[in-house]
């Protein structure tokens, strides 16, 4: 429902039979006009996007609605209970609800939706675009392969950082690289990729204010050499390329209480993962990754940086975590096929207006 989402969708589906349209505001007359204009066979809501009026109007218009890859954290459950007169009827009106985990299904039951099938997390089935992976490999060749002072370079990726986290991370980075003995062992590259593009300039200012030699991805070519200490990832739709570049990833949204961003994509790329204390958006995936030794949990930004530097300095640990991350991602695939099978009876129908 944002310009950023629209641009990302356009880049992902260029040349394919996909039409984009903004979802209207949650007002009955707007939703009704939207449905009559597009005449959908089915409407799919994803994860937590349960909007009462689209569900109610779709039912009146004869359009089936499904909530797929559904997740509901304890915090979201508390919010939903405050809005129970709206949420409970909307949830009950859905033709199909498919949960990510048993815990999500149990919380949905507390809102009145019982016996919800648990099919796993669709994010485990995401496959990186080969062109993006190749771009990341070109970055490694151009930005990391060339040694600095005869020493190899490593890349620590701060992925999908949220407001307030970049400053904490930059201060921790300075703290850990302060001892000359450590700084002389290797010249690491810190890449910061903010979650929201409207904050690119703000984060650039944070980096420059701390005196780091820096560059912005938007002003670099893929094969351009790089001699900076901190790189700002101010581009959209390139996360797979950033993971192909990285030696270790610190997952944003987890250092402060935002609930954590997606760590699954990093694991699928074989990148060792570090998460902070706040991962309620991906609670089960985070715990499973930690149990599989594909990820490490830390209490704050300082320890996140410390663990990241320890991993890049320990080739054996880095390779072990990479192998375990790949195995972890592989074990949890298959939710897409199960979801499509559950949706098949609805997808085989003709649209209500056809």
C-alpha cells in the first residue's frame, strides 16, 4: 500500500502477467468499487493484514477471502483483543486461514478462529534472483577481494535497520575497532541497509557525523573499487545481493523493540546471523535458527558487533554457521506447495462476475 512496495513489486515482476493496483482505504464504498472493478476470483491477505471492511464487503460481493502465512504475536494478540468487536467477526468471516506455526494457531484460537491448519512459513521458500546473487558476487570481487595493506577484507551487514538502531550500531562499531591491535588485524567493511528508504539521508548523516569514510550504494557501479569503512545500502530490492556480499549479518528490528525483520533470507543465503533480544515477529524461526546454531542471540548492539567480528575472524566458526544456516533453511521449505494445495478449490472457480 506504499510507493516503496509498488516500486519493489514492479521490479520483481517486470515482463510478467502481473497488474498492480493500490488497495483502497478500509472504507466500504471504496472496497466495493475496487472489487467490482477487478472482479477477483479470491482475495489473499498475508500474515497480519486483516482489514475488517475488505473482508465484510468481499463476503457481500461473493469473493472468497483467505489469510495465508498467518502470524500473530503475543503483542498483536493483546492489540487484537482491544479491537475484538471488529477483529473477531472479520476473522470468522474468512473462508480460509492458514497459520505459520502452532503458536500462531493457538493465538488465533483465542480470537475465535479454531482448528487453523499449520502449513509453515512461506518465507523459507523464497529463492533469490540469480541476477541479484551474481551482483553480490561482483561486489565481493570489487569491494572485498582487494586487500588493504596486505590484509583481507570482510563484510558485516546490518540488514533492515530500524530507527535508532543505526546510531547504536555505529557507536558499537567504533568501540570495538578502537584498540589499535584489533583494527590492524583486518580492515572490515560495515554495510548498513536501512529498512525504510525515507531514512537513507538521515542514516548517511549519522555515518558522516561520526567521521567514518563512507560511500552510498546509489552512487556506485557494481565493478567500482571501494575504499571506505562504512557503506550505506541506499537502494531497493537488492537484499539478496547484500547477503551474497556479507560474511555475517546483524538483523535489524531486533536490537530495539520492533520485533525483528526477516532472518530467513539470510539463512537461505548461508550467512551466519546475529539477532538482538526482540524477535517476536519471527519468534519461532529465530528460536529454531538459534537451536540449529545458524544464529546467535545477543542482548544489545555492542555484543552484536563483538560477535560479528569474532565470527569473521574465526574461519571455522564462520563456515560451520554458514553450513548450518543452509541446512536450517532447507529443512523448513515446502509451505508454498502446501498453501497452493489448500487454495486450489478456490483458484479453480470462475470469478463471481464472469
